[in-house]
C-alpha cells in the first residue's frame, strides 16, 4: 500500500483577533503538563464536557445559574482542545490520524450538545430553531473537512472567526441568559438562524470558488 503524507494535524494559519495570543499561550505552557497526561487523554475529555453541557442545560430549566457550569464546560473544552495536538507534537508522541478523526468527531458532538443544552430552555418553535442550528453549524464543519479533502489545506477559521471566538460568544450568551432570562433571545432566534445560514452560504460560495480555481488551473496545466 502506498503511503501518503498526512497533513490533517497541520491547520492553515488562523487569522483571528485572538489567534496570536492563543498560540503564545499554548507554546509557553505545553511543556508544563505532567508526563502521565497524553494528548489523547485531553481529546477524550471532550466526552465529559459534552455530557456536562447537556446535564447543566437540563438543570437550567429550573435555575438559569446552572449555565455558569455550562460556561465552565466551554472553557474546559477550549483548554483541552488547544493542548491535545500540541502536547503530542511537543513530545513527538502524537497519533495524528487518530487525533484528527476523534478530535473533530468530538468537536461535532460538543457543538451539538451546546444547542441541545439550550433547547431545554425553550419551547415550541424556538426550541425547533435551536435544534435547526445543529445542522447549520455542522455544515460549517463538513465544509471544512471536504475542503481539506479537495485541497489538502485544513482551514478552520472563516470570516475572521474561529472556534475560540465562537466559544466566547456562547459564554457571553450564557451570561446574558443568566442575568436577563430567555425572553429576549426568543425574539431574535429566527434572525440568528437566518444570519447563520447567510454566513454559511458565503463560506460555501467562497470555498467552492477557491476549489474551482484550483481545478481550472490544473486543467490548464494538463492541456497546456
């Protein structure tokens, strides 16, 4: 069987406001983990953080202060997601193909659990809208993976926004829900869905345009 170089553990440069600070944080702290913690341990901990989101979202039906712990789950998932691959690369003990598969599979599970947790707080059409956001956000992820398959370039930031910024948005949302309740968001949920779909269409249009350009260049090289 012919071996091919795997590049799924090498993301395209992240062009967001926080990317540089995050990179410096990772580089300065990755050597401080105890030797008994491996990168795959951090990857698998997303299962715990996902379960926590569902549990605390369910409990928040009766007391919105449980959303503080949902925010803790978002922070912990950011932390373990930042360091799982970096730890393997630092120690040269990484398992990049397994890490690529499990890390991004669990990222999807975590994202779905974010919205499942919020769905407990709403009823009727608003609950349905929150659940519809799962396939919308999931399609952002699918687009990224398919683009990687087509181009060999793994890009996870779009429109100057990446996973870290999205987690911050959700932490801010939790804080607003705790202090102001859910009535305000029920009035704008449909607009959130529409804006998310518009952004998704923009990302897909730009991605397919980029891939089309690559194909046309390859075609010109073949016939030239």
